[in-house]
């Protein structure tokens, strides 16, 4: 455990990392994409993918790690005020890390199955619940376009009710903030940074095109785990 | 003037800021298509094309569609904002109305060759309330950087009053009113908190992404160093002080009227132990 952390760590000095290992604080690093930055074109440009991954997601991770260290300190010292004060930074940055980690897995180049609709139980559930894939997409796009400011639109499964739902979250709030039993299958980032360089203000065009690179294989796997 | 035409001919919307001759900001003094170059190299023509030409214009078009034939139609923009804010239980027109106001206010907060330092009374108040001009700049930068997600950073003139409807400062004085830096999410603006906005910076990603990508801090610095019009801020401060003084005068007049109706404690007969005839009157009321 310590060795792996030493090898992959970037943001912390070796000594403080060692100290944290003793305390048991796990910090995070930027996950790799399973595809090249340009592989999702023309749906999403390589320029956006690179900025999105290397700058935006990395910043969330850096700030999340920082907040976690501060929280760890505060908890160790019994400093309740500081611990509480840090909650919004943890929600913003931790949420950003959680959401983007899912997002990269939600995408795949077309030659690797991106855009290919799900067969099997998820495909069936979509038809059952929404009528058709087209209707699901139309609904998600409507909700995604209607998000005011920054946020996400999700296709999720309620693991208790065994039902598909569409939800939106604001800023970087993770999906669980909308319901503890909601498991994300597909999240679409509708923050302007996710599309602006390519689509400018026309969010609906981004939403229309992203479906060409949505990785339904991943979504199906998650679904099957919750609804075997 | 295309900008004014977009708001006035399209509807009855009026912005108190566009209609006041003192504000010599971007939208009033410059004509499209020249306007798009006006803030270069600090804010690109491309940004203005989209930010002003698409985002801002869409808010205007969409609000017009939304209010047509409703009770909001014909109201002033600030009244629409207030009505649709609905004390926090936000109604559909709010986003568009507030964003129109916010963007007009933003364009007029900037000018070509802006930046520098404020002077006169504005600088005095800045020194009083922030310690120094640098103190203000740091607070403003911090607010703009830490507004998470979409939103705005503001310098406002804040009256000293409690956030309850009928609270009034019984002895108002200039000293009580302060300059404050605040930030707000999405479309919310300090009008809904009854502050008097003096300056704003749009920190929605669309405001800076084409020029700065993810580097919001660089955008904030550029705005403060090269674009902000402190003259406009000073004018707005003047106007705010006038408004505050007028409303305090109104309140004082209302107080004076009420005093005439005030029953002096020694005249009150409403308690038990009053004259017999009053006790009878009491019974008659049943």
C-alpha cells in the first residue's frame, strides 16, 4: 500500500505521505483515460478532453487532497469548527473527482463501442421505462439543457426500487445527494468547460452529439450489478 | 445602438442603468460592430460575439417570450427581478431577468483602457472599509475565485439594517453604510438582498473560457488591471448614496406621521381598572 502510493504520488512530499500512511489517510491521483484525447472526435474535441482531464479534473483532485489533509488534522486535533468549515471544499472538490472519474468511463471512441446501444437487461429496462432509447435521450437532453448554471444530468438506477431514473445535480454535487439509493449509470457534464470551446453557447448540440461516444458497456455492467 | 435596441424595442424592459446618462460603459458609448474590438486584447472580440451576442441576447429573447401576456409584462426589469425572486422561492422568469440585469451591469463596469485606481470618495470609503485598495482587490479576487460553479463577484454598498421587513435604523448615519464584497451563484444578484451593487465580474465559465480556458485567476487579474471602470463605480456609489438618503428621509417622514397617532401611555384606558363607562363600552362590543 505504501509503495503504490509512493510511486503514484505527485502532490505530496514523500515524508508527509509517509506520515499520512501511518494515519491511514488515502489521497487521490488523476485516473488515466482508456483512450487518447482525440479519440472522441468529432463529438468532443481533443482540446476539450485534454483541458478537461489535465486541468479541471486534476484541480479537483489537488484541492480535494488538500481539504482532506486539513480535515484529517482538524479531526485529530478535535477542531470541530474547522472540520465543519471544510465541508463545502470537500463537497465541491471531492464531488468533482467522483463525478469526473465516472464521466471518463462513460465515454468511449466509436470504434470501441462508443454510441452502441445497450443490449441485455439495461436495454430492456430502458425500453420498459422510457419507451425507447430515443425517448430516453430526448428526456436527458431536455433536462441537461435546462440545468441552470453548472451541473450534471444523470441516468441512474435506484438500487432499492430497481428502477431507472433521470436526475440532475448542481455544481459538483454527486448523485447520492439526490438519493442515497441512486447509482449512476451515465453522467453527462453540462458545466460550460465540458463543451464551450467546441459548441460555445449551444449546449443542446453538445448533448445531441455526446450520445455517439457514450459507453453503454460500462453502464450495462453497473446496471447488472445492481439489478442482477 | 444595437444593444439598447435589443432591450427596448424587443419589450418594455427598461434598465435603470442603461437609461441613466452618467454611465459611460461599453454598451452606451460604442457601436456594434466596433464594440466587439473595444476591449481587446484583454477580452477578445470572439468572447464578446458570444457573450454579448448570444448569451446576453438569449436572456433578453427568452424573457420577452416568458413574460408576454403575463402580469410581468410592462413591469420594469428590477420589478420583474424582485417579483420573480419571490423571497427566494424562485419563479421561472428570475433567471432570465436577473441575467439581463447582471450582464448590462457587467458591460458597463468595463471600459477600454480600464484599470488603474479609484479616486475621491470611492477611494476614501475603500480605505475605510477594506484598509487599503489592495485590501479590496484581495477580497474581490478571493470572492471571484471561490464562487464555485457559475456566478458573480460584486462590490456593493450596503445599508446598515437588519434583514427583517420593518427594521429601521433609528439614527441613520453615513458611517453605518459600508462597502462590501459579496459573491452570488448563477443568476442571483445583490438586488435581492437589498444591497446597492457598484461593480460586478461575471465568473460563469462562458465569460472567460475562450480567452483564458480554465485559468479563472488570470481572467480576474486582467479584469481588475485592464478593464474595470472605476469612474462608473464612483457614479454608482453617488447614485446609491442619494437613493439611501432619500429612503431614509421617507422613513423619517413616515415615523413623524406615526408619532401624531401615537397614544401616550398615560392616556391609555385599555387596561382593567379604568372608568365604569369604559367597562360598559367594552361589554357593548360583544
